[in-house]
C-alpha cells in the first residue's frame, strides 16, 4: 500500500514539474512567436504590394460573406483582414486581403492577395499551407505566378494548358489544392468588386 502511494506521489510530482516547465517555456516563447508571426504577415503585405508606403486596415463586411451568393460560390473561404494599400502621399493603390481557404487537401491555406484599383492581381503570398510535400507545396512556385499581373473577374482552373488569361493551370496531381487556391483568389476578387468599390476588370 505504501509502495503504491509512493509511486503515485512520484508520478504526481513529475507531472506537476513537467506542467510548470511547459508553462514556463510557453510564457518565454509566446511573445517571440507572436512577433515572428506578425513580421511574416507584414512581409507578405510588402510582397504583394511592394510599392505601398502605408497599409490602412479596413473593417471586413461580414454580412457579405453570409449572402446566398457567397455561400454558393465561396463557401469554405474566410476573409481575415482587409487593408488599403496607399503610396507615400496617401493615394490609394489598391487593397490587400488576407484569406483562409478551409478546403485544402491537407488543411487550411492562408494567403495574402494584393489587388490594384483596376482589379489586377498585384501579387499573392502564402502565409501557411499544409499540403502533401512535392504536390500541394508547389503552389508557391506553380500557382502564384499564374495570377500576377492578370485582370479577371473570375479565374478558371484547367487541368490542361491555359489558353486564356483567366485560366489557371492546376498542379499535376494536386487538383484539390489548386481548386481551393483558385476559389480563394476568386473570393477575394468578388469581395473587392462588391465591397471595396473595385472596378475595371476586363475579362
């Protein structure tokens, strides 16, 4: 009986010490981790709108993402943050939207999309993606460049060779990832057009 109580006490002490140690590590590391995440987001803003001098946050219209049209076409995509990209004189250059797609093959895909005033995609930066190595992770190299400097109301995913500006070639063997990516970008463009006064899309 005494031996059992002794063993239980030892386990309790070890568990308590481990818990306190983990808690201490968390307190020490949470601020640097948060700072690193914030820096990554800032770098993404600069990447998609390098010419901007200031980014002014704009309130997200959550009612827009609750409409029947949004639910029909962009369900599974969430708008996290919207910022207006301004030059050094305060003139508007366009908008930066941080989007999360919940339909990636391996989990959420979080990206930042820069859209110029005329609706042209200025750039895309991936903040996080959890996809199959060698397939979904090719999104940075194969998908992102296909959107840059293109102006389209809606992009269309194709499994073959893209023949028109709105067409985006899917990553071979990663159709789910490609589809989630295109859908998220289209959701950003739709929000830009309907909530941010965007215009000028030509295709």
